C-alpha cells in the first residue's frame, strides 16, 4: 500500500493590522469597473540650452472628477514612480481618456521597468497641448489639460488634484475602454 503525505495547507494571507490582506483588498477592488486614461507630462530640459526634455506617460485607472466649480480632477500615481517624481516638479500635465480601440496604448504605457518613454509615443497620433505642453492623443474620447492644485500622500500612492485648464472631445462617440477584474474590457457606447 502506497502511503501518501497530506499536502501542507497554503499559507494564510497576511492581514494588515486592520484585518484585510493585500490579496483580499485587491480581489474586492478588481470588481470595481474603471475607465482607462493615459496621463502625460513633458519633462523640461535639465539645464537651459541643454538637451530637450522628454515626454512621459502612464496608464491610469484611478482617475476621477472631483469638482465642477472649480473644475478639478484627481489621479492616483504610485509613490516614487517617474510620473510621481515629475509631477512633484512639473505642475502641468494632461489626460487622454482612452477609447476601446486603444488597448495597445494602455498596455504600452503600463509596462513596468521601461527605460524611456520616447519610443512609446513614436507611432501614436498625438499633438502637444497648447496649455500644458503635454502629449494629447488625437483619437481619444476626451482630453484634459491640467495644472496641479494639490498633492496628497496616501499610503503607497500620491493623489494629485489638478485644475482643468482645457477640455476637448476629439472622438466623443467611440466606445470607452474599461478595466475590470484585472483585464481591459470593451463597453458599448
């Protein structure tokens, strides 16, 4: 007779002092559908007369409207990320609300460990915002140019509140791109 040893039980998720584990929190929040945006800014030159600065972008699903009067929006950026560092120095930035045909854009700008953003913008249809100097996708559902009003540390992220300086709807009738349960999803317009 073959003797088998029972497999050990999987380790219990380590809860926070408040009682919820990272996995439990992540699973619960993945059930909240979110719109997908490209947040962009232009890094100024390091020195006058030096090489030009670089355009920087990141995919965001934690982006919301905050106020109508004045027009304010909020984006959550990972603390210490390139975008967090840039927006700590550069108050001007932009948002392109992605349409469902822009899944590759969302994936491209959410890659971890990339060295440079220059190539990420290379084959995208975009124009430079007149007020922010930031890239705006010309085939996005909507674009916003913003100026930082406030930065609030929040756990491992920074909440950046921006005043909307300009808003446009380049392709208003396209279907939106959404993020739900860890995947990009398509919704009817």
